[in-house]
C-alpha cells in the first residue's frame, strides 16, 4: 500500500466509527452528559455550598476537571474495548480488514483513534455541561496542558481498552476492568478532594494511584493548582503512554490474537 | 511460463487444540482458471483458504498469490484477492452500500471511486433495492451476494469463494453461477469450494479433491472424470454423476 492508500484505509476506519457514534448518540454521548449533570448537581450545587473552598477555589470549580477526566478515561477505554471485542466475536466483521492489505498497526491506529475521538468529545460535552453550574465561567491556566493531558490520557486508555478487547473472551470480560479497577481508581484519584485533606495512610495509597497524577495535571491546566509537581504528572503520563504503546506493539507483532 | 494465480506448496496446519487440518497440501491455480476445490466437511478447504487470505496462521509451507509470497509480500498478495468466506462476516446493522464502500477503503480506494463502484456491483447482483436498508434485512442468498459484491469492490484478479452456494436455492444458484462464469470470461481467476458436484462438473476447468488434509486427486476436469470407474459404479449400484462417483470413491474411508 502506498502512503496515500494507507491514509484512505485509516480514514475509512475512523469515519465509520464516528458515523456510528453519532448515529447512536443516545448510547455513546448522552450517558456521560446525564451522569456528569447529576454529579454537578449533587456535589457542586447541593454539597458544594456546604463544603466551601478546596485549595482556595470554589468546590464546584475544583471538581470539574476531575469529572471531565473521568469521562475521558472511561469513554475512550469503553470505545476501543467494545469495538474490538464486537468486531471479533459479533459477526466477525474484523475479517473485512484482516483480508485487506491494511497492515495490523494501521488497524490498531484506526480502533484507537475512534476511542480518542469519542473520549475527547465526551470530555468536551461534560465540560460544556459544567459551564451551566459555574455560571458560564471557565478558567484556563494553560490550554496546552489541558489539551496535552486530555489527548494523551485518551490515548493511554484507548490503548488499554484495546488490550482488554484483545484478551476478552466474553462480553463480561470487557466490563470487569472498568467496574472493578478503572472507576475506583479515578474516584480515589482525587477528583473530589485534595490529597492533603486525607489521613496519612490514605495519602500514601493515593500517591500510588497513576490516575491521581493525571487528574492533578489536568486540573493544573485549568486552575493552576496541583497536589504534585506538574513535571511528575507529565512524567507518569508519558511512562503510561510508553508502556501501553509497547504492550500494543507486542500484540501487533504476535497477530493480535486474531489468527488461529 | 504461464502465470499462476496461486501456488501452494507443502502447506501444513496444526490448530492449537492439536487438530492436524492440513498434512502437506500442494496446489496450483493457473491464472484465468475456474478451479474447484472439493472435499467432504472437515477436509481442510476453509483452512487452506484462511491461510491464503491471511486469516489463519500456517504451521509450515509456502503460498504465493500472483507471484507474491504471503509472508514476504502480504500487502501485495492480499491486494490481488477477493474473498467470499464461508461464514457471514459483515455487521448486520450496517447498510450493504456502506459495507461494500468501506471495504474499498480498506484496500486504499478513495470513497469517490468506491461508492459508485459499490452501487454498480450491488445493482449487478440484484441488490439495488436493498442497498440502503440494513444488511440484516437481506435473505440468505442476498447476504451471500452482498459478500460477493464486497469481495469485488477493489477489482481483484483472484476471487476465492468458500461454499458460496450453500443454503442458496436452485434458481438463485443458477444466477450466481452465470455471474461467476461471466467474471471468468472477463479474465478473473476463480477458486471455489462447493458441495454441489454437478455444478462444479459443468463449470470448473481444474479440480482438486481434498480429504483429511491431503490432496487425493488434482487435474483438469477431464482428467478427473477419466478416473470414473464404470465397473465399480455398476457393482455398487451407483447412479449419480461421474464426478460424484470419483469423489465418493476417493474420499470415503478405505
Ligand atoms: N479454529 C479451529 N480450531 C481447531 N480446529 C479447527 C479449527 N478450524 C477448523 N478446525 C478443524 O480443522 C479441520 C479442517 O477444517 P476446515 O478447514 O474448516 O474444513 P472444510 O472447510 O473442508 O470443511 C477440521 O477437522 C476442523 O474441525
Ligand atoms: Mg469449510
């Protein structure tokens, strides 16, 4: 395949996924908007007024970046794990790509990009919803940090979702990780509080949670405040990117578990 | 030297569960041929096709498609082939027109070219009315024809069909055979597997019969028909077609 042909194959994959997600927007975009609205209502408006400030900012404003991150993480993960799993086991439509000259790395790029696109779109929607609760004010400390963290986080979790999709043998197999690991890690990663407000032992555990660094880096992009140095957050994020790219590269080399 | 669409040499396949599906298969499909690969269920036909089209890993042996080795030049080899698999393998929620157009995309064909081509193919195959509905609304025979359209969208030189007429009723089967015959007359090489021996007898130029992972007969249709054993057939009271008699004798347990 020429480079131009590869672009066409890539465009075909990503276009197909985007058309799909907009066609079934009730399943792909709406749920995150509804849950985040509930969070903003409960934590921001109802409880937030009693909590007051967190690290010197209004509680609602403090919570927004973490909830956007929660949406990005779970959505990009879910999109690739689900898409890969279903195209493998449901009607086996992945054969359409496997018989074509599209190389395996490009197939992966197609699936992962779909996850990134949906993760970022859902994150943006949640951010827009939050504006209704913050009186349409949005503080931006560094757009570069915001976009960098959002994009790389979506990439990491799209890649992680793909690994899950490759391993999963049943539909439950793609729900275990999000339910039992991902969501708890994000919740305990300091979305709702500053790590300094925790008891010592809990602080120690929090520092072992990689999501904590991502959420803090992302929050820094908006508010300029963070519990850890931005450079530490960036480093952890880049390490995660490297690890997941390496794992996926291994799968590409070994046939993605797709060939008998 | 005449060009070959497919050269398979000493192909072996052992599946992970230990099943020895191919025990050293060699085959040559000359360019422009209509080649029938016949064999009872479980003989290894789908496995051969899977290896050649990149869906199954081989254990050993080599395969070349129009001179492109499937290991060394997988992209070029795959670009030559259009596959109509044995199992339905499209997303039933998608529209036939999208399925065929997107398949062109995976072969690097821009949408502006793939879409009209997909439309034409679907019309030629009698799916013009149905191409904007969901694929799941198609009948069994229509689904099979959708897969043929999808396999042709990138204008392959070599069309591989794995039991394309299974479960398709007689009349539609005729139509499908006529369509395939027209394609070969235009220069396309066809390899197919089928259970309908009478039809294979009328259409195929070359035949290979495979049984338990090994080729038991291989030659032109007239070579194979010459193996017909009048006496043995008479003795066993057999009254079917010639090819069928040869097939049953070669593939039955000794
Ligand atoms: N994925 C698989 N895992 C294990 N054994 C398989 C698999 N696919 C096919 N087989 C076995 O390999 C043999 C050949 O199968 P196949 O190529 O499908 O035959 P055919 O297409 O001629 O009916 C059979 O014994 C079948 O059970
Ligand atoms: Mg078969």
